[in-house]
């Protein structure tokens, strides 16, 4: 077994496939037992989606009407693929003209109350998280010959990669839960209209947008032209390539299917600078503040030009049958076709065991590439999934003198051999590898694959089956074949700041953006320091900013901070197992910040039942503040929260201004994080080249 003493640093790229079996895949929709007819009268009669991307985070609102055309009350179960880095924060139901907002309660108690209310014939709703797979919403006692309107809302942080922003509205299930597939059938059609609306508000010019596969269906309108660095020139009528606001609308007639993801891509203008943005929220002078720090670095990271060894590790188990294995073959074939003549490759397959198909490395000559492209397209799927065996085999027989990238293609669901997360983590400590994860589709075991990538110093990237696959691979290849910033740390001195999450950042690659959340107390000047190692040499960059005493524009940041912290605690649960301390922390955060987690659910009850059960209306209060702020933001021009180049404010408690600041980035010799232009020149001073063969420093 190769030890950590070896000299070669090995990048490991994982492509995680969660596509669908043709014609049999679960999608977003109503679930019913296979073969049952008693709930055939229930249908989705309207489905409306409203998405707002603004200030570094996304709000997605799904508004649906369920119609019961039968003669008795029916329970509906709506399943929605779990978006990445999201948690259900609103669930509401209309009774007549009145909206009833859900409240978060510990999961087991939520289910007990729901079943009791349903048995009593009361209208009730329950939102739950099904591990890493889906959000499930139960609607109890939908009256006969009646409609029930239900709305859910979730928030996500938004990040930029190589100047490209990407939003995914997930609708297609990953087909990874065999027990669920065998029990439920799905009604994924809307009997009435389907409406999708997305608004992007950017402080920096938007060059172009793209919706793969929807070019002839989506209506795109541009507005908010700019003059230079995010400066507003007009509210509407902007031409493509010089905008700050984009609206996208998709309308479909009755009968539309909810079985295909919607991917929205946008590209910032190439002159968009590297930068630091600090977005604050502080309800009043005495409250604890919450902030989101977005660092968009850029550096003269040099390309690695020597030949690369590529190891493709392909999951050929039964769960990959049908459309999955075909997509696997197509993706691998595209990658093989892009190899250089000084590259080498090998192909490993695995189901219940692993096999070296090429029997070692093959030089990437046109003849060899063509031969193995044809061979890959003939691979058939069958058997169980020993993911550990595939990864372990990939780490063997590597050449210390060459850079090696390992491409893992799987749905990430291990069901034989070693399956515990701690065993996979131990494997990575035995080999000096970096893991780069492509999660293709929805409902993959993203927590496992994200953790493996982070612990190995790599990164994770999601890909939908409707994505521009080649474009996503270009983004990934830039990271694999360019130098990196190692062991990145953010320190904030001055006014007291705590609760930074994620606590451990890891590495930053070419074009990669960093998003952090934290708490602050009081107000005043802070110094933001970014530290990293480049070729083993410690580097530091800094700027100063002012944290406002009152800033009420972005109350949603409180939920995003809690969600990031919950993700960290869940990573500990998956590695160490459940403990009372960990689960109680997650429950406390979920209840306090009104988030659906693995241990909390959201209940929609009549007001008198909330009072009877002693359930506080925390979420109702929180939603009221968020909706008020959202209404105000919708009427305001795009706000720029950049803190590395704006003028000093007149006072620290100027609530009308964002987190104002002074900048020391222009004062050499200290280099500035936020200088340079575009995704390639991230730090404005030459960086010492990161040697790809250096041993990883921990």
C-alpha cells in the first residue's frame, strides 16, 4: 500500500452520476403506492416557481395547487429532490383565503402531531427532509372536490466559478433509493399551468446567460445597464452584455411534466474584478449581527504542462443500468477524446468487485483513444456497488513521476464491501491524493463525496443531466491543471467576530469563490486577513471594512449562517455517529432558525393547535421580517457590497449604507486579494509557483 511518504501529489477527480433509468425515474411530483388507485383523483393543478438571485444568495419559492376531484378526503405526498446546500425554511398552506405558516418542531414529535391531527380530520401539512435525497411534503385531509394551495421556500448561498454563476432547479430524482422506487409510483405532471420566473440582480455587469435545452422556450429580458464597475446607469432597457438585471420566464401549458431539471447559467463580464464583498444583517444596535463574506480571488496561477495520467473508475453496478450507463460512456468518451498525446489513461470498472480493464496505463495516441472509446460504449451494468473497492484499486500502481487524476463515475451509494464513511476517510489518509467530485444529477450521497473531496484537499462540483457537460468539465480541468492556493484561512480582527462557518476552508483553485458566514457584536472597523500557502511559502493579504451598527436589508443571512453550521455538525454525525450533544445542537439550531433538518420538521397547523401544543410562532415572525426586506429590495437598485475599494463612510452606524470600509489593498508591498481582472488574474502580484509534486502540507 502506497504510503504518505511518497513524493507525487495525485489529484483525484470523481464524477458522481445520478441520472435516470429511461421511463422509470422518479421526478418531482405526487407519490402513491405502486398499483394503488384510491388516490387517482389527486393531481397537481398548478406549479409556480419564483427565484431571486441577489446579494450572494438565492431564494426559491415553489407555489403549488393540489386538486382533489374525488368524493372523499385524500392525503397527498409531494416529493422534491433536495437542492444542494439548502434547507426548507417556509412551508405554508391556504385555508380559504388565509395563509397558515409552518413552524419547526423536533422530527419525531412533528410526525406524532401530524398523525393525530390527520386522524381527527383536520387539514394539516408536514415538511420533512429525507436524508440527502429529498424534501417530502405531506398534506393531510385534502377535501373532496376542492383545491389546497401549498408553498415552500428554501435559501442557498450562490458562488461564482471561473466568472460563471449557476443555479439549478432540481426536478429529476437520482433513482438511488431502491426501496422507495419499489413502493411508490409518481404523478409528475401538472394538470394546469406551469410557470417559472427567475430574476438575477448582480452588482457586476452580466455578459451573457444560458439555459441549456431551453433556448427556444425561455424568454430572457435584460435590464439595468452599467458604466464600468457595477455603477448603475439605468433601470431597464439594457442590451445583452452590459446588464445588472436579468429576468427569465418559462411558461408551459397544462400537462407539463416535472421530470427535467432547469439549469440557469450566467457569465459576468470579463473585466469583472476580483473582490471581497461583505453583506451584513443586524436588526438593531443591541442585536448580534450576521454577515456573509464572499471572496473572489484571482491569481497568476500557472498551468501544469507536463503529461497527466488519467485513471477512470467506472461504476457498472445494476443501479447504473439504462440511461445512466449510456451517459457514463458518453462522458468518458468525451474526456478521452480531449486527452493530449503526452497523457496516459487506464480504465477500472467495479460492481461487487473491481477490475483493471486496460491492465495498466495506455498512451493516449489517437488509435488507442478511438479503440477504448468504442470499448467503453459496450460496457453493460449489473450487480451490486462496491465503491470502496473501486477507489482502493484506483490508488494502486501509480507513477511517482507523473501527475495522476482519478475520474470516479458512480451514484455514490455503496451497498457492499466497506460502506462506512469513516472507512473511506481512512483510505484517503493512506494515500496522498486529492479528490475532485462531480455530482451528476440529484439525490446522490453528496455528504460522503463532499467530505472526501474536502479532506483530500479537492473540490466538489454538481452536474445535471441537462447541463453543458463539456463546459463543466472545462471548469474542472482548469482546476486540475493549474496551480492552487493551499490551506486558505480567513481571520477577522478588530471588532469582535465569531462563529465563522465553515470553520475549515481548505484549498482554493483557479476561479473558485469562497463564501463564509459569521456573527459580529457591536460595530466598527475590522481587518479582514486572508492567509494561504503557495509552494509551501506563507502569504497574507488584507483589507479593512466597517461593520454597521444597524443593517436590516438581509435578514435571510441568519438562516444561511445556521444552515452552514448544521452542515458542519452533520458531517461530525456521519463520521462519529449520533451523540446526544450533536443531535441536540442540530435540533436547537433548526428550531431557533426555523430550518428543516435531519432532526427537525415543519408543521402547518391551525392557530389554536399551535397554542394547544405550546409551539412558538418563531417562523411567522422571521418570515414577516424577510418578506418586508424582500419587498424593499425589489424596489431598490442593485446594491454593491464590495469592501476592498469603496470610500470611508461618515459613521459606523450609517444604516443606509452597506458594510462600508477603507481599503489597504492598493498600498504595496502587501498584495491585495481583490486586484486584477477576471477569473484568471486573482492576486495582482506574481505568485511563487505551486509545485504539483510537493507533498501535501497539513
